[in-house]
């Protein structure tokens, strides 16, 4: 486990209450929470705040962080027992309230395309320990070498690309599939947005469902699709793309198909087939959309920051599927708090948000919050503001350089599938190349 310092709570409380007002949490528990015989020593809002504090602090147990937040002593077993009595609906409402749009067209042009907000969705899974409760409730996935070592809890996140801000999340404590979780996100796609996603979502039934949920509001999509999906070509455009009709049962949808090839340096070409609802080929050239689709990979960077940078252990610390899902929700809420600080540092340093390192932001804010807690009462308001500004400026000065145009071979040193064997490592610094293919009716 990484040895990370514990952080103070006074400034964190203010940030948390800005993200999630205490009145809203009380309203959720009054409507859906379990009935209590007497007022608890620790309110549900304080316990949820402590849970978010716990996942962002890195070191220490939940009981220790509850003591830091509230001053009350309670064992980890009692905390787990109390959390298992909370309906999952409460955390769904909390995520809906706390996650919202943050990108601005003037300040974050990299998060938009032709006035459309770039959004992406993808799923992932987090491992949970092999406790008796988990073994009883969940099955382990099968792999080529047998069952997986640990059971998994599924997660799907709708992300603002360009600043990596989560705007909606669906978590599956009951072994829901990625498709089930992702469909919950379709209704939360914001107006005037362009939805980028991979081949798992590039199926007619899902794209038609997306348009039925949002008949208005300019919610467009640009998705990669498999090469064996059928469609009917209606019209071929001079640039090489084509207007096609896709079907799901008796339902139909007109989309524009773009095919091409992508490579970096002297590596082999990779075929790409895209469907998009942007039908105007003059306004949205196929070459632009083919290059734009690469932005979808920001979703993978988000999961790396969420699962690696923010966590100090490979497994979730919770012992039941429900509390594990609550821990994932707390991770997403903590990430949303740090996105705000990342945006502030980027604005101060006048650099794009993604050039601000997430891990450096996390470590710098931990140090700042601890310093402000220790010096509480020693600094006036002007001194506190100056310390905050200097920390943000320090984060901005440590901004990452522009990303290199680098690619690595698609091979493995010890392949376990059909991938070629990697004998000699190599890489290329060349810019990516794109070639459009003409669609033949």
C-alpha cells in the first residue's frame, strides 16, 4: 500500500458541501433512508462526507477518517453494518445531484467540436475482496486459465472529454452488465453534444434508442462499428462517405458511414469504420471526424486516474457488494472535487486542463489542506487565499509538456492469444496518418 499522508478536513468540508449540499442528503434519507429510533450520533451526510474523505486521503481506515471529520469514535464493523442498511437509490440520487457539466466553450475549446460538447462513455470493473458476503452474492468471471481471482463490480461513466469531468455514472452492485449500465447513461446525455464511443456501443439498437430518447436537442453521435454490421447504402458523397440506413427490427435510422485507415509512423494500417448522425458532409468532413474519433481514448485515461492514482490498493476495501458500490460512488465524487481544482490551476496557468497532471494536483491539494488545518487561526483570510493561489500556480508550473506523437507495437512479449510475439521493442514519433476509403454501393 502506498504510504500517503492523511489530509485535513476543514477545507475539504467546504469543498464537499459546495459539491453536495447537506440539505439534499437529508432530503434523500428522509425519503428513502431507513427509519431510526433516535437521532444518530453521526448524521448520514457526515458519514458520506467521511467516506469521500476516506477514498481521497489514501492512508488510514474509514473509522479513523470518521473520527477526523466528526470527532466521534465508531468501529469499522459498526460503520459497515450501518452502510448496508442504506438503499442504493440514495447513492443514485447523490450522483445525479453532484455530477454536472463544467466545460466552457470560451475557456475550454478542446472540449467542443463545432459548438458540440464532446462526451464519451465506457465501462470498467473494479475488484472486490473474497469475503463470504461477496462469494455468496457474486460470481467470478471465467478466463482462459479458469475463474478470475476476484469478483468484480461494474461501472459505466459518461465523461466530458477535453477536461475528463464525470457528468453521470451508473454502478452495478447486482452484477449488471456493461450494456445495462450504459443504457442508464443515454438519458443523461446533455444538449448540443457529440457522443463518442467504441464498437461495444456501435450497434443499431442502441443508436436508434439514443435518438428515440432524445428526439430534440442536437444530441449527435460518432461511434466505431464492427465490419460485419449490415446497412443499406442510399447515397455516396464525393469525399468518400455515404448516407446509409440501419435497422433494428422494424425501426430505421439514417446515419452517415465513414471508412478509412489509421497508422502512426511505419506501423501497419488499422481499418476504422464509423457511423455518425452528422449527415452534412460539407459541414463535417469525413477526414475531420476520422481524426476526431481518437479523442475517445481520454476515457481510458480517466479510468487510470480513478483506479490507479486515487487508490492505494488493488482491491476495494469494502466487504459486501453494496458497500463496494458505495465506495466506487465515493471515488467518483472525490474525482469530481479534484476536477474543480484542476480547472482552477489550468485557468491560472493559461494551459489546457489535460496538461495539468491529475496525480500532481491530488498530492498538492493534500499538502495544502493539511497546511491550512495546521495553521488554522494563524493566517488571516488574505494569507489563506495567497496560500491557495500559490499552490494552484505551483500545479500550473508543473504542467505536463505537450504530448509526444509516439506509438508502440501492437504485440506481446508472452502472447496468450492471437497477438504476435514481441521480440524487439520499437516505437515511432511520427504524427498519425489517416486515409479515407470510398464506400461502394
